[in-house]
C-alpha cells in the first residue's frame, strides 16, 4: 500500500520472487491472525489419530527430537522476552507442548524409524532393530551396452530384476530389445507376480530412482537410471496486461500514453513539487504545443508505453483539447461494433452443439509418451485446452499462436489422433506444397506404430492419385 500522508494512494498485489507489482486493487480485506483464541480449545495433532489404527514413520528420530527441542527452547525464550515486556503468558495465542510430553505420546503408537547409523534413538522407545543393506543403482546414461552387461552379470549371480518404465509401449519394447541380447526378460503388469532368480521382469509404473538389496539378491532399475532424468523447466511467471511498474522501464524521450490525457513524451527524472505544504515526487510528460503535465509518481499505473506499428514518430496530443477524448470515443464506438458482431456470431455458435469426444484412452497416453522431445509449459497447456474443447459440447473455436519450432504441429497431431480413435477423418490444411510434404512426413513418423492411414493431397500427386484418395 502506498500512502500520501494519511491517505492511501494505491493498493497493489506483488510477486514475492521479483518484488514487482502485478495488479492494482480497489480494496483488500485484512483478517486477524486468530479470532477469539482465548475461547478456543487446543489439542495435540496426534489426538486425531487412533493409537491402535495408526503407524508412525519417523525419519532420523534423533534429529526429530533435536529439532523439537530447539523449537521448544526458542518458544520459552520468547515467553521470557514477552514477560519482560509486560505481556502476560495467557495473552499469547501460540502454545508449544514440551518435547518429552510429545514423544511420550508418540511412544504409545506403533512406529517404524529409519536411521542411517545404528545409534540410540533418544527418548523414543525401540522395541526391535533390523539392519538392511541398500544400494543405489549406477546410472547408465543411455548406454544400452552397459545395461545389458550388468543384467547378464546379475542373471549369472541369481538376482531377481525388475525394470520399471513409464509407458506400456516403451516397457514392452524394452523387454523385446533385452531378449535380442539373450536375456530372459518378459513384460507383466501383475505386480504381485513372484520373480524367480535369474529372471528379468519389465513392467509399467514409475519410481524416481532404482535400488538394490544385495542380501536378498533383488534389484529394481528405473527408466531414469537407464536414460537419465528429465530436467524440469522452471515455470515462468506471467503477468497479463502489465503496465509500467518502475521508473527503470522508462527512458527520457519514450512515447507514453496517459489514460486521461493521451500521447506524450516522458522527459525523464523525478521532480519534487510542493503542493499545499506537502512535497511529493512527480513525473514530467510533455505534449504538443509545449504542454507539460506533472503526474504523481504514485499514479504511474495510469501510464503505458506507446506501441505502434508505424516507423514514423506518432502525433502528440494537445492538453486542454477534446482531441484525446474524441479519439477514445471513436475507438470505443468501433470496439462496440466489433463486439456486436461477435455477440451475434457466438450466440449462433452457442445454440449449436458439436461432437463430444471421450476422455483420453490408453492409446492416447501411449501415443503422447512416444513424443521424442520434452514439452514446454505453454505447449502442455495448449494441448490440455484443445482436448478439453474436443470433450465439451461447444464447437471448437481456438487459435494457437507461436513462433516456428515451438511445437504447434504436435498439438494438432495429438488432437488428430484423438479424433481418429472415434472413427473421424482429419483434414490438415497448410499454405504451401512444400509445407504439406513436410507435415505429411511428420505425421507418417508419429503414427507409424498405430493403425492410422495418413495420406497427402497436393500438386505433387497425379490426378489419378488425387481421385483415388
């Protein structure tokens, strides 16, 4: 919130990471941290879980106890500081239970604790101790030769091996490829099936990393162990309709548009101006015929950078004339005419129901998993929105924009695959003959493992071929 004396000039939401304002707000509601907390009954979190029906899993119990003791110590230190400041203990809404009391309650439950080293578990009661030797799986970095060499070694020593792939299609193909290397591998979806010593089972599922139990001669290898992990792309923060938020975005001489006064030139710098004994920061914008407008820095949200298609400098507005108001009126009238036509068009479309496609099938998921590249965030969102359109009663009306190489074709390919599964034909129109041939080759490559016919209609085809199609 920005203040001008005792008055609130503006309220804005902001992004925590970039510390930049994202949206102007008209009002906000601020609630107290607690409400009537003196009348509230407090209860331990453990009280919500029945003792005989709950199992507690503890990761490094000694560290858990140490962390609890640190919180407890900080809490009581805070109490002492508040008492010195004259605040009564019963006026503090936050209460922390002592560590020994909490662990005493936890000891009444059945629990399993995991610890790297055999040591005492502090105040936690230990009923039995079991030692397990577990090893990680070495990465193969897409080297099938290294994988098969290790699998043959594991087979000779009587290991039971499970390979986990994220796709049924890839899992079946992996089992076939391993058999070509004289490895007795098979595909199965029966997770309760007993794998015999020397056998290699390939199944569909997901685990982040593989592991090995040497004492049991049992190992699980994940797809990421074989081909490497996919790097997750950091999700970009997007802001719609972002106006100028800080002075660094403006340079002297930039054309700017004020919401109420029109097009002018930013003169740069901040000037301090005293009005009614109150000094404030103002921005200086020049207009036609020497007009000067001083705008409070707190009203920067009323200004946008000028963006025009013409290369020549734009014509500045003149202060004190109805020129800008007239321009806005003409634009508003034109927008109303366009809106009226769009309302008629969409009213007609709303009255007509389109074909409703079913949800994604197993084939659809396997088809999408065979895409050899990593999808971008925008691409995944466009694919999801397109399929939602197909599964609704509304007639699809969607435009997908993007530069060359940003994955628009794959969006169309997945929509086409969804359509042909329900017996529909798909026509893919392109502006040039060369582009038609390129997309035809892409479709052939993507659909080669599925019973879908793909053909080409262009001037490269003879009249006889076109009639046959």
